């Protein structure tokens, strides 16, 4: 099954199934490609650095409190529809087991009890910053986080593009 067979508007379960099948059948050959291996390593490092800064800013606690006290809204159902099969495949290549079902009703398919289950997230998920977060986080730390997220997104874009080339389709 090609990503071309799974339009962006397909149910997320179909995209997850495709990513799992692609991972099972192609992971070894994809990881043997030096550019994929390099980009995956760069992405993993960038994810680690941006998550460390996000943790120091207290973003996780701020978001969890908002979810508990205000009912949240950032990670609502439907956000997962923006994810394509290759982005999910990248998460599989990073060692993530994709969920089989939505854990929290009326929330993004990938939102778990402690936050997002995916290390490699869609650009909208990385870039979104609500007013509460923007007011609560020290501006110097926020600038540092945004710089690290830029590195993360560049590595993710390049890896996604490389997978598109190697897999021989424009999905």
C-alpha cells in the first residue's frame, strides 16, 4: 500500500496501519540509507534538546493544569488528521509504538495521559503556543525553545522529504 492510496483525509487508523506496514517491510532498508540514518539521528538529538527546554519552562505542567482546570482545547479531536503516513513512519523509526485507539475522548488520537505520545509532531503542534503559555514562560527561555524547535522541524522536514524520494512516490 502506497501513501498515495491513503489520502490526507483518510481515517487516522488507516494511516497508522500504513505506517506500521511500511515500518515492518521497509525499516531495515530505510535505516541502511546513510542520509536517513543521519537525519534520524539529527532529529532524535533535536527532539531531545527541544523537549529538555520545554520541560525546564514548565510547559507540560502548564498544559496539564489547563486540561484539568479549563478543559484544554489545543489537542482536540481532529488534529491527528493533519498527520500523514510518512510522519507516522518517522515516529515508528524513532521506536514509537503507535496507539491503536484514541485514549482520551474528544482529544487528539495521539494525546495520552501525560501529553503527546509522538516525539515527531506535525508543525502545527510544534508551533502552536496559546496565550496562557506565552504569558507564563520566560521570554528568553521561550526564544531558546523556539530556536531549538526550528532545528527539530528542519530535520523533520528533510527526513520526511528523503523518505518521499526513497519510497518513490509523492504521496
